[in-house]
C-alpha cells in the first residue's frame, strides 16, 4: 500500500488508542464456547504472551477486552489482533516466529493465522518454491529454442552461460540490497525470469552477428569487434531504454512496485554487462569450438552463408508493397486488444493472490463468514481533540449521521452503538472522559467493493466534532488508488519522454525515436487490454485479486506495461540498426527495410520464444500475481515480435520513406560515389541531402 498518505498518518494517530489496522489476526477455534473458564484463561495467557513478544506493539483479544466484535457469532471462536512494529518486511519476520510460538503455548485453542504479515510470510514460502519450479521448467525449453536458433550446441552454450551469470549476479546483489531496503518476496521470481530471458536475448543477437561476420570471411577477432561495435552498441541502447522504463516506476509510492523496479534495474545492469564483457571473453575462449556439435546438415550452410530468412523476406516484401493496408490492419488489431483497458478495475494485493489451500486465505474467508464485523471491514475515525463527555451531544449527532451513510452496518462510540441513524445500545461514558476518542464504523460490503469506497468518501466528507482522521484497510486502499492515479501522469511522461530522449541520442533520428515510442505505447495498451480481457473479464485461471472480485492487483498492470514497453523498444533498436546498415550501403529505403526484416526475423522469433518461455514459466506459480504477469508478458512479446516487428514497423517505415533517416544535426558533405567525406565523423554518413543522414549508433559500419 502507498506510504505517506492520509490513511498512513491516520494509522499512526490510531495506534495510541490501540485501534490501528492489525498486522496479524489469529483465529482461535477451540471447538467449544470461548467463554469456558479454561478456554478464557488460555486466551488471556496467549494475548499477554503476544503483547510481551519482541516486535509486537499491541495485542488485543476478545478475552482481554470483552469486545463482542472479536467473538464469533456461534460463540465458539474468537480473535486475537496483533499490531507489529517496523515495516512490512520486519513485520513478516516477527510473524514468522510469533505464530508458531503462540500455537505451541496454547495448542487447545487451535490458532490459525491471517492478516497482512502472515500473507507475506505465506507468499514468501510459495514464491521460493515457485522459483525453483520455474527455473527447472525454464532451462530445458530455452535450451531447445537456442539449439534450434543456432543449430549448434557449442553456440548455445554462450547465451546460457551469460543468462545464468546475470541471474546469479542479480539474485546475489538483490539479497544484499534486502539487508538495508525491503524487497518484495516476488523480486527474486521476477529477477530470475526477466534476467535469464533478457540476457539470453542480448547474447542471442550479438552472437548471431558474430557468426554472420565469420560467415563473410572475417577472422574471429575482427568478427567479435564488428559484432560489439554494431550489435553491442544496440545492446547498450536497449539496456538504457529498459532502465528508463523501470526507473520511471519509482514515482509510484508503493513499496512493492518500488522494490520490483529496483530488482529490474539490477537485472538490466547485469544483462548488459554480461553481454558486453562476458560474451567476448567466452567467444575468444571457445574459438572454433563455438560451432562444434552441430545438430543438422543445415547448420553448416547457416555458418557459411550470411543470408537471412526466406519467410521473413517474403513477408517484408509483401508488407512494403501495400504498406497502408498492412499498417492499418496491424494498428486496428493493437487498438482492439487495448480497448478492454477502459474497464480496468485496480485492487490492492490481499489474501486472494494465494492458492486456495493457503492458511492465510482460508482463515480470512472464515473470519468474514463467522464474524458479523470482521476486522478488515472496520473503519476507525480518530478524534484526538474530542472529549466524549464534554462533547457528548456533538459526538452523538456525528455518530447518527455517519450511521445513515450508505454502506455503513454499525457505528460504535464511547456512548453506544448506532445503526440507520438510531442509538441501539447506550454505554456509560463516566470513565471515558479525557482528550481524544474513537468512532468505529463497520462496513456492510467487502473491503475492496465500490460500496465501501463510497463509505470512505462519506466519512471523510461528514463534518466531525473536531479534527478527524480515518484509518482502516479500506482507507489504505482508497488512498493507494488515488496515489497511483496521481503518479500515473508523471510515470507516463517520464517513460515516454525518457525513452524518446535515449533513442534520439543513440539513433540521431527523431522519426525513428518517435515511431518507437508510439508503437511501444500501442504495445502497452495491448498488454493492458490482454490482461484485463483474460484475467479480469474472463478470470482465466481464477480470480486474480480482490477477494474474488472482477479486478486486477494494481501493481501488475504497471509492471507489465513497463516491461512490455522496454522489450518492444529493445526489439525496435535491434531491427532498425540492421535496416540502417543496409541504408548506408545502398541508400534504398525499401531494400533496407526488407534487409532488416530478413536478417532479424528469425532472431526475433527465437528471442520472443526465449522471453515467452522465461516469463511464461511464472504461470506455473501458485501465486496469482506471478501468473498474471507471466501470461501477459509471454503474450505481448510474441505479439510484438510478429505483428509489430513483422508488419507495423516495415509498413510505417515504408510510408515514411527517406524521412526515416533524416537527422538535421548530423549533415555532412557527400563525396563522389556517395561515400563519407574525409571530415565526416566516425560512423556518420556524409551527405548533401539531410534525408540520407544516419546515426552513428544505429547506422554502423557494414563490411562485405
């Protein structure tokens, strides 16, 4: 949930009154009346033990307070509410030790646990098991994809080693970062999936370029030099754009998204470093053995011929002949996929992200079923300057007004209980005099329902007898959604503007940079739309969040959008860099487009499959958040590598013509024969016509 919000400050104000939202909820179900003397004695002992335990701020129970809200409707169950100190990570560590010790102290109470801290503990355990399962699923499939792509076991070894090194390095650094900064339990899963997929992708393109140069007759040293000066620079650009996309997520005041962004930045750094530093060393070490152990006769022809893919060439020729038709068809498809995003309903992570058999999920459901006023439906209005005796009349009028609000089930104050504007039960306020009091409001509907959100707004809008702050789970959710909505504009501006600036710096082409940003934005929309359609509307693989509601956990669309945008721009850079090389050689726009598609289409297919397999492995997770992310990313990279790279990019570039290569800041003179003049900078084409200019980052030297 968002930090430094009104709800967060209200929780701090409620803590001295022992009324803050509990981090841990223990449900005692002894199988008989909780008012039995021996049961009550054990209940009081467990409550006192919890209150004295390290890391516990406050512990309350039915037995220590006598509050009817903490007693089950059938009288055979009761709750212990525990507030823990520290952040979410510290609270989870405390709960991991506290719950087993309390169970051992009172086995006959049959304690079971739920609450945010125990949800984190359970999610951690499942995420750790899922990490090993996904990696065991990942590696064999990625090996198959790479063997098919390279047709050589020796060449396959290089990307696999780089991917393994990047993943191991990321997890190591992430574990050290977690000592000082809380990192979400899903950070390791994301790092493993993204790290292996991204590193293998970068290595795949770079190694393919090395083998292509070798096939043209270059020796090993010259070939790796050319590969690093061309594809290596593209890798640097790709890593920069991905880093911008991930860093932009830091504007959201969400601990979970913040830690996932940090994990992703570490991943990107290791992937780039592995490709730029480790790959040349591995290629030099393997030498001729890099093409050893071929798996087919076609492999020899592949190694000795730099020709591209006939299928992708035919597709490129087809698209460039009728670019308007194909471009419109591709754009319509992406817009249609993005259309469902208008019905996106964001929610915040709760126990429903856990598998059905998880204790935290089952206990939360049981508490809602067995208690008329479960803790997560409690809203607490803190009135720090209101005396319940001196301001009894004002407090009574306020409670009556609040109880008439739509969505309110019951209102409790020091003076009594209210419902529908009437006083149901009166209390003696003789001992309640003093500065500060509470008004507790119980919502009728689920905590993440629109009805409860309306109740939060009503509470904040009703004049109170003095300064008031509203705390509770529903208030946190409302403020988190508002914080995300408020930061969304900054996030979009930083992502789109930052990526445009990076691409403009590397490509020196405003049109190429603008086209990449626009197509990336379409891909983001398609990612959002696919996620809403498959998981929110159809609820594929079950409800994704919100206690079974038709909604999506709020961090997953943000993370998927950033990852999708970064990956789509990465593929754009690799593709356009090959087109620019051919443009420098031939000066023919259509030929350059066909050449780029022909020589990268097969690689894009392999790269998309690698990322789809790596991220798609998250679908095997027992935590629905990872299932949503994995399925969405697998779908979007396949869509981008086919529809966007195969159809939209060549169509748009064909329509743009020579304007693709216009760069007013890098005009140089063209000498006879169209070769760069002597004063042209390295990697820059010297031309009279600015439409023939090309960037040093994208239009790198092609040796034949």
